[in-house]
C-alpha cells in the first residue's frame, strides 16, 4: 500500500501478475498506450495514457515487489 494525500491505496502496476513491477509490465503498458488500447488504467482516470506510464516508471525505480506472509 502507498499513502497519497492522506489516503491509503493499493499499488497497481503488476500487469502480468508475476509479483514484480518490472520492465515487462512497462513494455505491456507502453504498447497499450502506443496502440490506443484502454487495457491498463494505473491512475484510475478511465483510460490508458502517458500519465499511467509516468506512474509505472516511478514504481519501476522503487523496485516494488509483492510481499506475502
């Protein structure tokens, strides 16, 4: 989870559900944006756009992974 402006939210971005936000996820999102596909909406704006790429790039830099008990 991440806190954004005092609201706790789940991190979205593991597009292929492998437990890691990595380059594979970034390429899936990049191709969706380039082809005007509305498949992955990271920022919950209602459509997939460059803003979603910026958010996912930030998550990539933080090496976010799934932590399971």
